[in-house]
C-alpha cells in the first residue's frame, strides 16, 4: 500500500516560529490530538536532518530537537542566519 504525504499544517494544530534570543529561532509544532502527534513523531518524516534540508542549512545549525510527549509537541531550535539585522530582513 502506497503512503501519501500530508502537509504538516494539516496534522498539527499550531506551527509557529518565535525568537529564542538574538541568535536562535524556535519552531513549535503542537497537536491537540495525541494520535496525530504520535503519527508524525513515529513517521520518521520530521527529523533534525529533514528540517535542516527544508531550511537549506546543515543539521549542526539545529541546536535542539525535542519531542515533548506530555504536551503532544515538537520543539526545534535553530541558529538564526547570519543575515540578522541585514537590510530587508523581516525581523
């Protein structure tokens, strides 16, 4: 049976980014349904390597990758690009 790819935004209730100080960004992925959280957690589709690939960065630029089972959440922190504060940056 072929598996189909589902966008994360269709499975998670909240996908957001926020500043984690001047040099890092944290991504919060939150699920209200524990079954959908476990599906994503166990799928192998969301890893340090796949996130790095999606952002076009080296996996070493991801400083933390936490699965928070009690909260049905995934928290990922990555180093901000060195263009921080550059002309045209949106933050």
